[in-house]
C-alpha cells in the first residue's frame, strides 16, 4: 500500500497543476451534489431550524405559539419526572428492539451471505425487501387484525393456551417494531458479512480455533461495520416510533414519539414539543457520531 | 500418538469429488517423509491445493484415508490436526496486529501468557520482523505480510507445515529471496514442509522431492533431477522446463526414425514399430556449421535456423529439420560461441543419452 502512495507522489511533478486539477475535480463533484443539497436544505434543515426556534416560543392563552415573548420554558420542562419516565421507557423499548433485531437479523443475514450461488442470495434479499412494497401503515393495520380478539395469532394462543389477545400490550408493540425494523438490520449486516474473506475463518480454524471460537474472534469482529450500521438504523427510528406504538399499543404505554405528537396535537404545547424534538435530535446525533467512530476503527 | 517411522503424511486412495462429476483429486497415493521439503507441482486446477486442504482438514476426502505420522485423520476438524497452513492470500486477521496474529494459535491452544509472548517474539525474530509487533497487516508490504503468515504458522511448532503458493503474490526478486529464506528456515526448524506451487523452477530449486499432478492425478514423484531428466510422460516433460517434441517411431531398441526419415539413436527399449515422442532439452543440443565439425558417434541432423531469440545470458535458436520438425537449441551467450543468423544451414548435435522417448 505504501509503495503505491510513493509512486503516485513521484508522478505528481507539478504541484500547481495538480492542485488546479483537484480543484476542478471537486467543483464538478459539487455541481452534481447541488440538487440534493438544495432539497435537503429547503425541506430538512430549514424545518428543523423552525422547530428549534419554536422551542423558545411562548404560548398564548389558547395554546398558540408566539415568538414575541420568547423563553426557555419548553426546555426546562425536559427535566420533568414524566419526561424522564417516558425517555427511559422509550430507550428501553428501542434498545431491546435493537438487540432482538440484531440476534434474529444476524443469523438470517449470515445464512443469506453464506449461500453459494449469487442468484440465491439475490432472491433472498429481494424477499427481505418485499414488505416495503406495501405501505407501512397498511401493514401495521394487518398486524392489528392478527393480534385482535378474533385474529389468527390470538386464536393460536388460545388454542395452545399460551397467550390471549395481545393487541394494545407492550409485546404487541415489540412484535410490530421487530417486524418493521428487521430489514434495516439485515441489509447492512448482509453487506458486511458477505464481504468477509472466508479464508480468514479457515485460517482461524487451522490455528486451533473451534467453530465457535473462530466465529467470536474472527467473523463477529469483521462484521462489526454491519452491526454498527444496522443498530443505528434500527435504534433511532425505534426510539421515535409513533405509528406502531399508537396502533398496536393503543397509546396505552406512551413512548417518546407519541408523547411529542401529543404536544403538537391535544396538549397544544408546541414549544415543549419542539424543545423535546430538538433535544432528542442533538443527543442522537452526538451518540451516532461516537458510535460510528468506535465502529469505523475496527477494520 | 504418532507411530515411530511412520511417514509424516500418508495419502491412500484419496479422492475428492465436488458435486457429482467434478473429480478434483483422483485416487491419490503418496507418502511424505518426516523432515522432507515436498512440493506438489502442477497447473492451476490440477488438484494440488485441494490435496493440501484435505491434509489441513479444510476439505474432507470423498474416499480414501489420510494419516499424519500414522494417525488416521478421518473427519477430524482442522483445529485438531497437528498441521498449520500458510495461505496463498496470507489470510492475516485485519483486526489484529502482527503480535496478535502470530499469537492466535497459541492463545487458542491455551498456552500461558508469558510463554506465548516469548514464542511469539522468537517467531517474529525468525522471520526478521522484529520491531513491527504492533503493526496491523494493512500497514505491511506484501513480503512482510508473507513473513507474518509464516511466523503465525511456525510459532505453533506443527508437525507438518502446509504452504499454498505462499510466494505467488510477490514480485520476482522478492520471490527468489524468500525461496532461499524458506529453505533456510525449513532446515532450521526441521519441520516437514508440503509446498504447493505451479512454478516448476520454484519446485526444482527448493524441494527434496516433487510430486507432479495433472487433472487430479499424481503423475510422477521424485527428486528434482529425476523429474527434470526423466519425465514420466509427455505432461511432465512439457510442464517442467522447456523441451522440443518430435514424433518418431521405434526402429529397434536404442534407435528411432523421425517423421522426415532420419534415424536417431535414442534412449528407448520399446518394441519396434511403437509410436513415441522424442523429447529433447534445449540446453543439451549443440549447433555446428557442418557434420564434420560435430563430434562422432552422436546424432547429427542437418537443418536451417528459422528463429533466433536473445535472452541475455543465452540465445535460443529454432532449427527446422526437414519434415521431422523443429528443435529448440539453447546456446550460452559466451564470447567463444558462434552466432547464427536466421537462414543459416546448421547441424544439430546431441548425445543419445540426452534424449527421452515418451510412449503415447
């Protein structure tokens, strides 16, 4: 690797020419990115700034947010007992869902990635993606029917005497979340596992590692980029999940997503909702950066 | 549990099939002696790597048995065999540094920390990588990675070291240096080496014995000289070194007739009338201006120079002898040697003992 680097430097005899070429190259690259930049700034960054600004607004008697008498009431409310409970509960739900997705998704991704024929792997990956072809809300309602009193899953539970009606309970929420986010775990894991050079595992076996040891010491560390990416892709949306807890949990156990929606709806407390949204966004951003850094270092 | 006097590795009727009709290794029988540097030589796809992988336990034979020092291997997994492998791609663990890579086997075996550290350092010294202990493989050159792979295998003091084209990815100069080093290391540690290569020169220079493989079959086993001087068949002759091949027919024992009618004295004891291929090494042929200059009681055939190739230390002449075919002649690039031009009439001279008559 170092050899090639040295060679490239040798070729670059005229630093001025080299710089000019690089500048032109980067300018051209930027032009291609302009549409995406414009779109993201107008529809993503600006709205977020609006949310952030509104977190300092005051409320009129009717609950209308007013920017004239700005204050930090929305932010001070973040320390409320209620907020803490909901945040803790949501973190627990998101973390447990991530772990469940990881355990189930890893095995599945490993199985797909180790199929010998490329066509088999492609078909299995398409099967993972098929649920996305229909609307998430529709699919969640389908779950609602399955879990309701006369639903098949409930009937099966009653038949075996193992469970009853699960709709509007926490297990129902977990079922929905697991179902919804499993593909987001499988795909990056598959990408990481598929890239693993299997001769490394063979080398491990050759060096006296049992199958389990070789997995723990070689396969697992080498799939770490996939674990990191998959966990982020599952954890973050699980933390802010709104549709699933609302439809399958019956809004009985309030999670962050539902709580924020309530602030903008029934509670008519936009400043508090905005502050909560902004705070979560910032914390998650920081956590993600740290997590990615720790994952990127391994290989 | 090894049996005294048993060969380091014994293969008996070993066959490996992939799927129904792909026979990678076909009924292979071979005994490799303790302390020997044994090379498996053959073109890609000849089954040499599969054979090595079966000894390592990374593949299992479809039929036959493999013993290591008399110990039946059967379906024993690789981690329970007293062999280690140097992989073609090195297969160094990218997430571990040099020290951790080299120490991996010892850690898996449960060798205690202080002994591990000592043996790892010894192995790193042996392959002359001291000071690079904490480097990751990605920060090493190809030659250094190769040494790490070697140290990682040797540190476990295996009974047999398996090497799968370990020098294939290195450039020529480095490969030659590493060939000598490998040979020295082998002499040093006294472990049996089984070396898989498609490079005939590498096999000839390094090995105590060579096994030549083709299409899943072991076609000849012998020391370098035997393989080179008396190839068992046309395949070995054409795969190992350069040779000119001429169709011929046995006239009587010790004499053959070429396609153009010339009678040539050759090493053969086949029955008269048998079709053979006369094989000749370019360096064993000599060129003279006419038959009277050539030494008597040998073979002298008149021909025309049709091509001249300059190799630096030598020149190769292609000489066409009528309807019999062409001979490649190697001439040392010495000041005393006469230079020939394309179109020159010459006499090709060779000793009967320098010929090989290969039956079809």
